[in-house]
C-alpha cells in the first residue's frame, strides 16, 4: 500500500521516500485511533521498505509534532474498568505501541523525524525511534510524565540511554522540564536545527542525499550502531504498569483531564 489517508495519519511513497504525516487535532495525541493506523503502517512497512530508502515522519498541524499519549482517553477508559482490568488494558496498549515503534526503529531504511513545536511524552518517544531528528529552532522536547507520577511508557528511557549520556537522561526524566532544539543539538540528540517552517524542506533534502549512497551499506551501518534494547523496553512497560496502579497517578490524570487550559500538556 503505497498511499494511505487516515483520520490521524497519512503516508505516501514517492521517489524512494515514504512521507508519514500526522494530522490529528489538537496535537497528534497518541490514542487508540492513531495506534490502529500506525499498526496499518507497520504492516505496510514490510513491503514499502523494498521500494524506499528513507522515511520522514512529520506533523501538518501548527501546534507541533506530537503532544504525547491521549491521556483523556487513557483516564476515561481506566475509569470504566476494575483496577486489574484497567492495568491489563494499559499493558496491552503499551505492548501494541512498542511493536509499532520497534518496527520503525528496526526498519531497513533511514528514518527522519521532522519536529516543530512540541514533542512531549509519547511524541518525544516517537521522534527517538528515528535515526535522525531535524527540528526547527522553536521545537521543544519534554517528558512531563513525572508530573503525573509516571515514567515514559513508549520506550523513551531505553532509547534515551542508547543515544545520550546518563546525566542528560536523568535531567530530562527527573525534572520534567522542556528543552529547546538548540540544547538538544548540543547534546547530540538533534542532528540539525532549522528556521521555522523549514523542517520538511530540509528533511526531504536529507532523504534525497541519503538516496545517493548504497542502501545495503546504510542498512549494515544502522544495524551496527543502533541496537534495539528489547529487554529494557519490556521492563519499562512493567514499571509503567506498576506506577499506574497508584492512587496518586489516578489523581494526577483526573487533574489533567479536568483542566480547562487550552494546552494542559505545556509546562
């Protein structure tokens, strides 16, 4: 399937480059609908990879790349079940999400996240599965889960540890503060910082440059320098579910859901 138009995301394959666009208002929250469509993409990726050398993931929304998990959906679903059933449901959702993100992480092509605006929580984790992150100068990255009594659940901790020094990892995870694109470039997470509105243009230019080189060499290099920490990813799900069962997390989610702020995920 070289083309797909969904409610949350779309993709198209042209000239060896897959462009996956996120377009679920208000800021591409990752809920059940988006996960369903991401699973369709992960299944299609096996065939798309035969014709493509690069994948670009970006957002068409002015609000940003992705604000993270759909916490409202998570809260309302958990309130409709007994605690054990709610935790089981959360675990299954995380496992499905991990399968999708692992498929993108391990894809035999070069993957590029084009980030503008917010890349918070699960949105940050989506960017982390990509080989390269290109961000505009106003982009901000953050793991706000600490404020809810949680840790990142979509693979953020193991992938950060893979890519960055532990001092930076601890800073992001334990403070919950947001960090700008320039800082992220200085620590080695963002490969290029561009002017506002220029992310997709540079991502396309980068994908075209990648297409000039031998694909098999790129695949071999990626497998060598980018191992997937499967054991730690599994442990992350277990810890997330342990924390999710705490009353303080339910209270934090309720406060978030009841917030009247236009963008309650912002610091």
